[in-house]
C-alpha cells in the first residue's frame, strides 16, 4: 500500500488495481450476504475501511519527510510527528474493526429470517399484510426447526385475518406434523375454516380426511 501511495512500482500497482476492481464487486456481494446470514448489517464493509482513508491521506502528505527522518520523531517537524501518530492510531483502529468484522463473518448463520436476511414478503408481513404474512410463513416452513416455528407464527397471524391460504397451510402443517405436533382433529377444523372461505383444496383435503 505504501508503494502505491508513493507512486513506486507503477506496473505492479496497476496490476494490483485491475485485480482489485475485478474481484471487488463479487467479493462485496459475498461479504454482505454473509453478514446478512449472521444477522448483521452489510455496512460493516464500509465501516472497517473508514479509518483508512484519512490515514492514507496523512501518509501521502508526510511519507517523504518520514522516510528522510528515518521515522525518528525527533528529526521530524511537529506536523509530521502528529501525522505519524494519527496515521498509526487510524490504522490500528481499522485493524481492530477488521478483526471484529471477521468475528462477525464466522458467526453461525441465523436460522430463518432476520432483519437483514429476508425474502420479499418480510416488509409487508411486518406491516400486517395477510398475504405477505402467508408468503413469509410458507417460505419459512422449508427451513430448520426454528424457522418452521417462526413460519407457523406468521401463518397464524395471516389466518387470524381470515387468509384462506394461510388457514389451509396451517391445516396441512397439523396433518403432516410440519412445525407442529401432528393433530388430525385440528387439521380438519382448519380445513373446514378454509373451505368456508371458498378454498377448493381445503375442501378436498377435508373430504379426504373424513373418508379415512
């Protein structure tokens, strides 16, 4: 980095910049996706680099004087000495933030949906829209145990608003034991509710259970 700032090794620096530009965007996408998986903001990608920008500016301004003084503070001007201290503090701050960001990256993924890792129904579901609550709930049913439990909660919210698809899906959950304990009686009650709302598949499922 110091060679790049001082303008040395032009061709090597150019190759480094080209390579960086090629891998930057996909790398950033992967970084943000991984942060979202662990339930953290993708803005950590920016925060960990913020201290580096003023540090690089200070290095650019005083690097020649530092080299001439052989990094001996007693041989530098007051401005250069303060600049060296500031650049050191900023660089160390970036290092600490980078280490903490790495810790966040290796944390286990959050099961199901969190405030960052969500599907297209999340915002609408949070605002109380039954169709979005049903969509989010059904999406979560394909996850692990904790995700299924959360999915059931969203389906129940949608069902409470009279969403026939959500009522039917809850019936299937109770019939198959998906996310809840298997309970045929509860499944039939839910199918009956959905059928009363005009849900054709719910009526077919109810008829099937009544014949068994």
